[in-house]
C-alpha cells in the first residue's frame, strides 16, 4: 500500500533520504524581509513527516481518537523524535487535534521531567500524561487560522 506524505505548501523542495522534502523558507514578521526562518520537517523512522520545527517550536497535527494514548491518557512521541527535538534546541511542543480543535501545549523540559518511557510494539516512546499539558479549548470559527497563515506566509492582518 503506497501512502502519500503531506508536506508544507509550495516552494522548491530539498531532498531528504532521496525523497523530496517539504523544507521551505518562510519570511518572519520582522522589518528585514531578507531574514528567513525555516520550517523543518520532522521524520519518523519510516521517513514520514510527522510534524514540523519552526524556530524553537515543534508542532504536529493528529487525530485524537486514533493517536492519543488511552491508558494513561496522554500524548506520546518516538524516542528518536524527542532526540531530534533536543538536537534542534526545541523548547515548546504543540499538538493540534484536528478532530476537536483542541491544542495541547507543553515544554520539552516538562515532557522530559514528567514523561515516561514505554514500548507497546511500535518502538520506544515517551508519553506525557494529559495532566501535564496546557489545553486550549476549541478554536472558534471567528478566530483567524494562525497556523495556515504561518505555513503560507500570509498575515491575518
């Protein structure tokens, strides 16, 4: 079964492991338009893009009913992903549940302090139980979609 990796929209793409990457230059909000920040895709062991690093933040989109750990309730990431976040000096983590609109936020330091390691047949992972996440309830339809603006480089004005 072939699967298609989702990638950031537009732009010339570099190659990662011999495959086109979604790495893209995105202008910052500063007055210096030549300054660029890079969206860096984060790949799992199969080479799939599972999230992105932008500056010191890692973010990813999930389907809570499929991806949230049930016992205990929490969010887990592969240990290799956590190592990638450390190497890239990521400080903040955001998980966007596309089913509910809820955004879960934490620091990497919090995850390392309160998370626990486990392996339930998908390789080593670290889970941070829900009680350690900052939870932002559903976005209202009147709120601007800041993530879309962020990815496309369009400001919400």
